[in-house]
C-alpha cells in the first residue's frame, strides 16, 4: 500500500465512522434501537480500521481487524484491553440486533454501550491526531461533534 493509498484509506474509514455516528443519532431520535446497536458496532470497527490502516495494516474480516488490533496495539500497550473487549461485545450485539428479531434492544442498551464506544472512538481519534494530524483535522471536528450529539441529548 503506497502512502497516498494509505492516507485515502484512513480518510475513508474516518468518513464511514462519521456516517455511522450521524446514522446513530437519527436512529436514536426515531427510537430504532436495534439499528443503534449496529451503528455503534460499525462506528467502533471503522475507528479501529483507521488505526490499522494508518500503519499500513489491512484486515479482510471483522475478526481479522480484532486480531490485528489486539496483536499490534493492545498487546503493545498503545490501547487498553477494554477497547478490544468493547469491540468484541459489540460484534456479538450487532449480530443479535441484525439477525435475531426476538432479541429486543432498548434505550437502556444504547445508553450502556455509548460510554465504551465514545471512549474507544475518542482514543482512536487522539491516537490518529498524533499520527496523521492533517487527516484528523479534516474529519475529526465533525466526528467529535457527532459524538457529542449522541452522548448529550438536546
């Protein structure tokens, strides 16, 4: 992966992260909590993928994303183990939300998950700000504003 391709890939992931946060806000406002759970998962996944891509690491699957994140960043101490656990738990919740109609999600599920996701996304942005300040300057403000919107109800 060349430098320009790497930077574009990181930017793409940050854009997808922003889209998921905006979709989360709309789904929460419409009380579609099943979709909120999916939005939280994908927001976290895109945050982690942006970190990996910033180092030229590319995973082909969500499981591969978790393995690379664990091996290169959590084990090395750059990110806390809690972020890896958040991503793994969200993946299980997302599968239930998307494929098990009998499993209900409500506002309390969203509220319980928002804190860990906000911590993960914020840690990712802070990390990327150090590594790729120009990219984060472009999209980071929008992402932080979208995070603030979903964590602080008007």
